[in-house]
């Protein structure tokens, strides 16, 4: 049994988006409510005929997506597919080679996933990683045995065939990251051993410079030379030229959006978040005024957020934007609501209603644009199939019985870092492209207890100070999120000669890769001191500031 954690990727939960940005969850909800159709074969924005792709057969490793990211860093398009994906689907991508991922199974377990026949029949290069290597050995006539000792963690790889194209420019010995239990006992016919570690005499096997098996994980950061190995595989072994660049993506994408949309009308919920911003810009560039963006201000945005977004989109890019100031309506809806989940639902439900009302005013609309990203596609693979047509919810006020919108998701094959590159290439300001994630319900879930206008104003002012000081200290990009929370605690203080009884503001700053886990940021004391000083001096009603020093888990990033 490979010792990789059997948990695989964490499941998507309703509060968290893998992109960490607000638009995905919000849009998915909108799409659901509006009876949106999922795209049939959403291959629009990916390689044209002369493109090339590496296909990862995903056996369920927690690192599978990482393999795809690393390959794309080599400027080669890469997609993850399930082992039962038919060849016809893969052939369309013009594959130049395959990578078999790791996974929690053991090749001898009944029903363990194996590589489909085309992996061997296509005669394309293959690289199996960990469980993927065991699959190769098992299917090609070698012998895999359950390891008596699990090998997990650092090991040193020694090359025995340094002239292999896989090892070009690699030192004779280098650290690697192991994570397996089963191991190869006997090589399949025609294979030779290429490298070893202390506990794995067959750490790398190969045949004809075309099929390779690696017992370690080249995709993780703990294997410092891993990127070079992947690069050698895709360029030297598979012969990829490396034409996956964001400018090629933009060109392809513009053409395919034009083809898909034709003369149709598109709507998009603009939020100021990077994904929705890039989607809007891309679609606007492709079909101009056929796109209308709806910007719902629920009144719980950060200070100057509305103005900032407007300046970019309407003034600089000349987009059609319907702006709705619904803050009064949201505030009314939130009166008396203190439970976090009820708050979240209240804001979400109201958002959809306002959006629908505005969409109806536009007339006939054909497409709803969404900022879905590749990790979200992978996470929710089971619900994004062409068959999963979502029914309109009749209990949502004002919705026509059957308002079927097609989804336009030009970013559905991109990772977040690629979206940022596209954003920059499209001319979006750095400030917007590098914006930290902000939750859909906005400041409502950062005000503990009932939301009132007074509290929103207090929090906006405190949040402004946090953001300002974090940016001044050049820490903004290093942090996943940094913000203020208005607690419902009041405490006694003294200002001048007067006793005060004011609110307690908490400051939260975290580092994270994907919001699934997070650590509290070790902010320098002087930055914390400036934040604290400025908040108590500049924000009326606040007389105490604390810093949240809990990680996730056991806490969450947001307080509600
Ligand atoms: P938690 O608090 O669950 O947050 O650790 C993880 C990430 O998700 C964001 N978040 C939300 N985003 N709607 C959203 O669109 C929500 O209701 C919501 N709640 C949390 C949070 O900001 C963090 O990036």
C-alpha cells in the first residue's frame, strides 16, 4: 500500500473555494439558481491543432494537480484525466506523453485503478510516479511487493545511468521526497535500473529512453531537482516545444469566445476579485458590448472597493456595467441576524435575487460568464459533466420558469497563478491582479453579531488601516489574507483623562497555499504596533486591538 495519504484532495465545501476568491462560489450558486447549463465539451480555450499536451492519468494522489502545474511551468499544456477516460477525448488534446500519478491504492488490491490500454498502445512516452511506477511494473510483467518498511520523507537519489535523457543537467546525487509502501521487486522485461536510494535499489527504472518509473515525487518542493526531471521528460523525452504561454492562451481564448458566443449576449457578476476581473476583461476584449457586467454592491465591501473597480472597468476599459447599490436592502435583510450561517445564506440569497432582477432588465441573455478555475473543475468533476443540467429553483423570486443560460468559463483550464499572468497581460492593474481573496458575504462575516451600518463603518475604517500598513510594509503579496474583525466584545480603556468603553478589534493575517490550511503570519512587532496605534487613534469607538495567533485548523481563516 503506497503510503501516500489516502485522503486524496480535500472535498470542496460550501464556504471555501479552491481559488480562495469570492466569485467561484457566488457564481456557481447563481448558475444553479438560474438553471445554468454546464458547457458540453469545454475544450474551447485550449490547444489548437499545433498545440501539444501532456496528460496526467490521475490515480488519486494528493499531488496530481501539482504535477500538472509543474508541467505547465515548463510551458507545456497539461491536463488531468481519470484512468477510464476514453482515448478519443485524449486524442483531441494532441498528447505528446503521459504521466501516471501516484495514488493511495496498491496494484494488488481488487479494483485498483490501472493504466488504460492506450497508454501502451499509443507508443508515446510515459512516466509513472510512485503508484504510477508500480502500475507500469505490474502491467508490463514486473513484480511489485508490499513493502515491509514504508519509506516516507527525505532520501538521497544516486544516479546509476547519468546519461539518461531524464537526468540531463542533474548532479550525481540529490535529495528526493519518498512516500510509498509497495516497491518494485523485479523489473519488467526490457527495463533497466537508472537510479537508487538507500532503501530503494530500484528508485528509477526505464526502457528505451521512453518509459520511466520514479519511486519518488519529482513534483513536490522537497525534491529540488524534480522540476528539472519533469522538464527533461516533457522536452527531451516527449519532444514538446513549449508553446503554452499566456499570450497564446489569450489569442486562442479570444477566438474561441467569439466562436462560442456568436451574436449572443453575456452577463457576468463583477466583484473586483481577480477571477471575475480577468473573465470580464477577456470576454469584453472578445465580444465588446455583447457583455454586460452586473456589479451588486451589498454594502459590505471594503472602503473604496466600488470606486476602484469602477475606475478600472468602466473608465479605463469602457465596459458596460450595471451598478446596483443594494446596501440598504441587504442591511434590512440582515437585521436581527447573528448566526454566521444564516448571515451567509441571507447575503447569498439576496445577492442572487438582485442579480436576477438586473439580468431580467437586460432582456434576452444567452451566457453567464464564470470565473471557474481548473482546481475547481477537478474538485467538482462529478458535478460538471455535460449531463449535470441544473434545474431552475422556482422558489427564487422573479425568475422566469426556465431561464437557461449557457456557461462561459474561459478560465476553466487555468491555475490561479496563470490567471494572474493573463490579467497582467491583458493590462489589468497589479493591485487588482494581486488582490487578496475576499469572502462573498464580505464584511458581514467579519462583524461578530448583528450587522449594523455603524459597525460596517467602524470595520471599514479598521480594515483600511490594516491594509494600508500591510502594504506599506511590503507584506501584502506574501500574505494569503490580512484583515480586521469587529468583535462584539467591549472593554474599558482610557483616552486622555476619560474612561472609554469601546469595541475590541481583532487583526488576522495568514499565510496559506490554498486556504484549506493556514498559519498565522509572524508579522513584525513594529507593523503590529503601527496597526494597533492607528486603529485606536483613527477609528472612533475602538479602544483595544488584539492579534489572532491561531492557525487553521483548528480555527478557520474567517471568524464566522
Ligand atoms: P475559512 O474561513 O473557511 O475560509 O477558513 C477559507 C477561504 O474562503 C473564504 N471564505 C469565503 N468565500 N464565501 C466566499 O466566497 C464565503 O462565505 C466564505 N467564507 C470564507 C475566506 O476568505 C478564505 O479565503
